[in-house]
C-alpha cells in the first residue's frame, strides 16, 4: 500500500537513524516530500511510504517507541465532506492536485496520496470545511 | 416561420405533452438538430447557477412587542441589521459582518433563519409616545416572525470575468485565493447552463418572470443593479465580461438550505451562495438558437486582480476554462470554478421536474428589462484625503 505520513520529531536529536531503519528493517520504500524544522527545533517530515500493511504497522510501532509522532495525511488534513457544495474554490490553490473536481460529475474529491500538506485549502474554502488536526 | 406562445406551452404542460430539457441537454441536442427542429421538439429549457452573490439580503418583519418599540439600533446574532425602515421591519444585508467575529455576517443569519434556527435579537430606541419601549432582547426564528423574504439587488450576473494575479504575492479576493505569478485562474459562471447567457437579449426573462430561488419559487423583481447592456459582444451576441444582472425576490420561509449557503472569503469577507434557476420557453427559432449556446461559444475576459482596475489580459471561453487548464503566452495555467456546476445542475433538473409535474408555471414577463443602459463610476467630488 501507498500512504503519506507526517513524522514529527521532538527537539533534540534522536539516537537512531530513523529513515535508514524504516527502509532497512521494515522494508519500506520512502519518498521524502517535504522536510521542516520548526522554531522550537522540532522537525517534521512528510513521507510517502510504500510497503506491505504489516511492515507499515511495525514501522509505526517503532516510530512510537522512538518518541516520533506519525500521523497519516488523512488525519492531518480533514474536511467536512457532507457540507461540501462542490464549488471548486479549494481546487484553485491545491497545486499538488489532491483536490480535484470530477470531469463529468463536477464533484470534489480529495486524494490524500497526493496531498503535500501545504494547508492552502484551509483559507480557500468559502465554507471553512478544511481543518488541520495535529493529534493522532 | 413558426412560433409558439407561453399559453400554448402551459397548455402542453397541463396535457403532460411538453418537452422540457436543461440548457446543457439542449446544447448537446443542437449538435445534430437545427434551431427550427429544436423549436418543434422542445418547449422549455431550464437554466441555473449556484454562485457567490454578494448583493443579496432579506427583509424581515418581527411583529410588535407589548409595549412596542421603534427599533433604531438593531443586531441579530451580533450583526448590525438595517432598521431604518419603520418600527419592526429590517433589512439583513448579506455582507454585513459581525464586529466580534468578522467571519460571521448577515449571510449566516439568513441561512440560520431558513434552517429554522433561533437568532438572538437585540434592539435599542429612544422611545416615543406611540412606541415607548427603549430596548428589547429576545430570540426570533422562521416560525415566529411575520414575513421574511430575500430581496437581492444584484444576482445572476450575465457572464463574469475570470481572475488571475500577475504579482509576486498571493492575493485574497472575492474571486478566491489567487496564487502569485499567474499560478491559477478562477471563474464564476455555469457557462452554457447560466440563465442570462441563454437569453442574452431578454426575449423571455423580464420583470415578473417566475424563477427558482434557493428552493422556493421567486420572481425577477427588477433589472439588477449595475445592469449594463453596452458591454462588447462576441460574434454569438454574448457579452465578453460582466454585463446585465437581475434583482430577485422570494419567500425565505419556503427556501431550502441546500440552495443557499453563507460563505466567507479569506481577507475579503462574508458573502452568500445563491441558487437560481430560470426557465426559458422556446417561442421561436431565435430563442432556440440562443438556448443552444455551447461553452466554446461563450467568451469571457481574463483580468489581472493583482493590479488596480483589473486590466484585461486576454479572452478565453468556457470550454477552455472548464477543461482545467488554459494557455496564456505559452504558459499552461490551472483553472478552477468558484460557482458550483454540480449544484447548478441539480437546480436545472429540479426545475425541469417541477415544470413537468405542473408545480411550476411558466410566466410571461409583466415588463421587459431595459435596453441601452450604461454604467457610471463614482467620481471623487470635493476634498478627499
Ligand atoms: S493541504 Fe495543500 S495539497 Fe493538501 S489538499 Fe490542501 S491544498 Fe491540497
Ligand atoms: S472550497 Fe469547500 S465547499 Fe468548495 S469544493 Fe472545496 S471543500 Fe467543497
């Protein structure tokens, strides 16, 4: 399966080579989309992980043991789908192509596997339907 | 040349023999039918739009308290509401914003009232001999006010420019969030489904025309404000940017919250999405030709919202805009709508079914909309800082 996750590292360095372990020990193909270091020296990584489901689950356990928060993109970027009026205003800013209108039915769809967590949709939706959630 | 009358069409509807199509369906049909064949086969074409229409609002009458008050300063859910119309009448302007929460405004109150929610009312007055009360605090809702009706001064724009931004920073507009360096283009009409693009010369739409307004049956009450018939037209007779508009009226107690939505545009303010559907009776070949218009035959102007006066960049058409990208100076730019074609289609189909079910009667306008109108700007007269 292919899924995007945001890894949040606490300030200070971790002792383990995290990405190396994810690849070597858990057999995960990793594509780094975005890396950030915050004001408090906490770091975050947006990763695309391609792996078997069991490997992914084990990797998430490993991350937890190392005090690294691992949140799926779907959990981070949420939208209140049943109130959507399918206007398309959010698609104007989603240059990653995660938000698109169906060619025939003109309904909005959100493809989390393309989301880069830029958060531009939050301000773009005239109904305020997007929310960024930081907790699990 | 054969023609039909509205009476004949209503007669056919009664007999269950009328053919009603949406404007998109008739545009498709015109690929292999001539206007004269369409005139023979189709009786009514339904058009629709669901977009942000800032120039909207509602009249409301609260009824009198005992002792009575002549409301002078009035707030509903902390939003200022115009009460300078008699004692307990008021006008809720859709774009009026709450002083405590600028993302909440008149539009939200209108939506709440239609949903049947309670709205907090607070009013003050100086007190008069006939209206002695000086203040009142209470709640109102759809069931305990006398009347509440939308009366929107400018809706259903006949065409609208598409917007882009050539500056180096993101701008936030009523045309949505525009990425820097022409990173996107937004547009806001339903193209070939849009009401006034299907009857560009107002052959059938006029004052008194019955329309679908946010789920209720409403009426065209006047030409809308900024009604401009002097805009340059393309070869199909379609103005190439914003031109005419409609003032519309309808009973809010009959409206459906599915077809009216309060909105907030970042760093612009509160607005409201309004759903409008208008039936066009196919009376002659010329009208048949007009309702057959296709997205590729409707042009609009791309304007630069990053600069004062929004200078034009180029012209495009709705087929290209709806395709998702257009090319300007060799650069491919993503396009996105702001009005919901999804909802507009639901409205066009609903209206079509109401006409077939005889719950919606086609009307002859009481009076035509004006011709040869222009726009005036606001000159700065006298001293200005
Ligand atoms: S966060 Fe950015 S990439 Fe993700 S859906 Fe919103 S606009 Fe698109
Ligand atoms: S901007 Fe909001 S309402 Fe419009 S399509 Fe996107 S999520 Fe839906």
